[in-house]
C-alpha cells in the first residue's frame, strides 16, 4: 500500500490531498481505499522526508531530494494550486534563530507564500 500511495503522490505535479490519492487508488484497485489510511502513510512519508506537506492546502508533494533536510519554503498559487518548493538555507536559518531568540525550539519550520504563479499572474 505504501508503494502505491507513493507512486500516486509522485504522479502529481501539484500538491495532492489524501482524498485525491485515496480516490485515484480506489479507482485503480477496484475497491475503496480509506483516506485515513492514506493520511497515516503520508504522515510517515513526511516524517521520513519522502514527502512534503503544504500546510495551508492540507496537501502533499513527493520530495524530489529526500536525502537533503531543508526547511520547507513554498510559493503557493491561489489560482491554479501549484506549489513551488524553494530551498534557501539562509532564510531557514534566520527563521530558526528568530524562534530561538524568543525561547522557542523550532522543530519543523514551514513558510508558505500565497499569491499567483508566473503563469496565472501573466
């Protein structure tokens, strides 16, 4: 089941919800796949850096470089739903330092910038 969920997630070029993945797998398998099962698997993928979660959309992307551990910075298009993952260690470190200066221990910073992608803005 994990392999099927990952294959379905990787097939998407935009963030996919657990419901989208469950619906597509249900059609492929000819039997119902519960979204709760998919959520558990996706959470496992996120915990192991195989997938990234776009918090504001409650959706997931396959991690294109799972060997690298970066904080998530997403540019999320409000029109088409595209989410571009940006790696910027300088910004990520700055956010962590700000959190620490307030006595907060950052575990998993996620930064999302909502707006319009180049295709939708143009």
